[in-house]
C-alpha cells in the first residue's frame, strides 16, 4: 500500500468487515483518535477493540481524498469521509475530515503511524 492507495485499501478492509486486515494497516504502536477531541488510543490491540465495538453495524465508508504530502519515509494524507450504516436508532451517517501520518517501513511497505479521523482543530 502506498500513501496514494491508503484510502482505498482502508475502505476495502472496513467495508468488508475485515478487522484483522484493517488493524494490520497500522504500526504496532500507532495512535488512533476514536472521536472528536477524544483521548487517542495507542497500539493495535486498542484499535482492534475499538473496531470490534464500533457502534454502527453494516457500516460502509466512502473517502474523498483532498491532498497527500510525501517525503522520503513520511506521508500525510488528508481526506473527507462519510460512514453509513445502522445505529442504535436505525439508519445513520457520520462525516469527518481525516489526517493520517503514514511511515515507510524497512521492507518498503507503508503503515499508518497516526490516524485522526476527526482532524483536531
């Protein structure tokens, strides 16, 4: 996965409900912000727990990439996104603007180091 492919690969894993594949896109000690202004989760286990307990079922995500900044072994991606599915009260949707830091690994693959799907303001 390259930074330019990040949104597509993440979307495919999420929409397929493949939590293991989704979590495998992150570095072992990655940081993920689960809600606007929320306390960041650290590590794959915490990210996996969040994904397994995600409050929207039958969820699908759509990304609208805005920009990618890439240099050597670091890349920042900026995307708008919409998740649709079923919440506790029926059909629901949520939107956000993601800022993601990806790092090139020693084997030349890219993994997510930091993922803020609500872009701190």
